[in-house]
């Protein structure tokens, strides 16, 4: 598992309406998230997304990791215990993003598997936007609640391309 790396085939296009919707949902009312002129006053060509918008893209990218590399665990058996972000530049409406996911390390401790995953998110010019290091604690001994993933999908993926319908 360690050293396994893959580039996500899908491209996520950051839509202006999605940025505005997300900013409103997280109560971030900075004008640069809603108004192109306000973003231009700060030196950007289009509105910029709140930094936490990246969590949507990381969730999509890590899905393949959970399905292929960490398939011995179901989602409720995995707990995120740490995450560090390095922002290379703001995320703009109109960006077309791709992601590379790598398993950096894994070890057994305190009855769980501790797994460190790196997500590198790139724009349409293959320039880095974000590097995220995530530490996961996983245990196959945790039971999986019925319909768990259905509710996760409804919360995390609502309104994205290919999202499940209720």
C-alpha cells in the first residue's frame, strides 16, 4: 500500500455558482467569493473559493483510495485524525482541477492502522494549487451502520456532477 500513487481521471471544474453556494453554506461572506469586481480589486480574474472548498475535491479524490487501496475498510471504519494543508494559490471559479493521491506511510499502533495520505491538487496548466497531508486511523473491527454511505453521499456530494439523487 505504501508508495501507491494514482492520478484521478476525472476533472473537477470549479463553477461560480458552486463557489457562491459553498461560501454561503460556511458563512464566509467576503465579497471576493461572490463578486468578480471585488476579486479583481484583489488581483484575481474571477471570484475565489473559500479555502475549505478544497475539502469537496479531496473527498472525491480519496473515494478511489477507499475503493481500491483501502478496500479492506468501509468508510465508517476510517477516522481522519490529522490534516495539514499547503496552499500554493487561491482556487478560482473556472479552474479545472485534477488530483494525485499517494499513500505516504502506514503503520499499526494502538489497535488501529495509521495511514498518511498526500493529495496534490493541480489546475488545468498542471500547476499546484494545494498539497494536503491527511492521517487516517482505520480498523476493520468497527461495525458499519446500515445506510451510512448513503447519508455521507447526500451530505458531501449534493449538487456535484455525478452526485446521487435522493
